[in-house]
């Protein structure tokens, strides 16, 4: 009996050590990524006029760091003494769930804005994307409200029984990412492989899809199979990964605009560029076009711009 109690205590201590190391690693990776991109951030984000997309970037960057710092404090402070009371576990779980959900939404929003711009700000496309985001948010809120009060925790706040409602979240996340990827790839045909903007959007959309699909399609089924869900894996690491993904999506489009010769700012798109600083420059679709001798619609410089201002 005493021997069994000693083994159980030692097992809990090992689990606590693993949880703490995982939390520190998630914070360190995020800080490393911050320093790796600080020069680009200074060049593309802090210069020029502030806009909504820059706001999303700053939120994803600095709220992500703050969220991980707060989590590190929690695991080394209030959650360090085991067994942890259920109330503390529940509050920690709500905190991590809220943070990870917000970062999922921020990343989806950036991806949707890119698709919306590629489709010339079409109202039908905008309404469809808004409904898609709202549906996913509704499913997450509904599933969270139904499960948080009944989720059982062990002595270190691991979920002992993974609720089946998480399948709804997994399905909605995969459907959303797949829809955005297909819409982007479909638009690629218009450019016939000539547009650097489409290449970057498709490339970024593909790796983000693979990233998010990999997260939800591995952690959730595994948690359902073993019936144990570890918050430091399924919730802490997505905060780091999605913060990185969201920031890189925005910076990559900023870098693209730097390497393409900017036309004289005479069109509506040019005026918006001055206020946003984020441009999709390509050879397809224009805001102000004139037909050339071959019947192809071009602007005065033979190129066009997509403005990504959110």
C-alpha cells in the first residue's frame, strides 16, 4: 500500500516535470521565433500607417508571448503542488482553450482575408467566408460550454476522459482549411502560373493547411483513443504554432510587395496601398483597367495590385 503510494507520487512528479518542460519549450520557441523575425517586423510592421492587418500581426505576436509567459507562471506556481484542486485545473483549462481558440480564429481570419482579396472583394465570397468563420466559432463555443463543467481532471490537470464533442471542432477546422486551400488553388488557374502573388498565397496556404491539419488530425484522434488529453500538448503548443503561422503569413506577403516594382499610385488600389502598406502585386485582375491592342485588360503599367488591408 505504502509502496504503491510512493510509485504514484513519483509518477505524478515525472508528469509534472514533463508538463513544465513542455511549457518552457513552447515559450522558448516563440521567443526564438520573435528574435528571428524582429528585423522583418521592424521593417514591415512598425513602419508606415497602422491598419487592421498589422493589428492582427501585433496581437498574434505579443499576445502569444504574453499567453505563454502567463502559462509558464501558472505551471510553476499555482499548479506546481499536486494534486491540483479541480477548480484550478478547470480555470487553467478554460484559459488555455480560450487562447488556442483565439489563435485558431486569428489564423483563419488572415487566410480568409487573403482569399477574399484574391476574389476581388466579392461580396458573395465575403459572406461565405464570414459564415464559415462564424459556424466554426459557434461550434467551438457550443462544445466548450457543454463539456467544460463535466470534464474530469487528474492530479496534474490532465483530462481523464476526452469528450466526443471535440470531433465537431476537428471536423470544422479541417473543412475550413480545406475550403480555403481549394479556393486559393482554383484562383491560381486564372494567373496561369505567371503571378508571384498566387504562388506565395498557394504556398503559404498549403503549409498552413498541412500544419493545422496535422495538429487536429493527430492530437484529437489520439486523445480520443487513449482517453487522456494533456493540455500542455493539445492546447499549449498550438498557441506557439499558430502565433508563428499567423505572423509569417503576414510577413511573407509584405516581403513579396518589396520585391515587385511598384507602379505609380494613380489607381484606387494605389491609394489604398498608401494607407495599408500591404499589397498583393500580380499580373491578374485590376481595380482600374484598360484594354490593350490584344483585347486583354491591363492598367497603365501592365500589372495589377491586390490590397490586403483587412
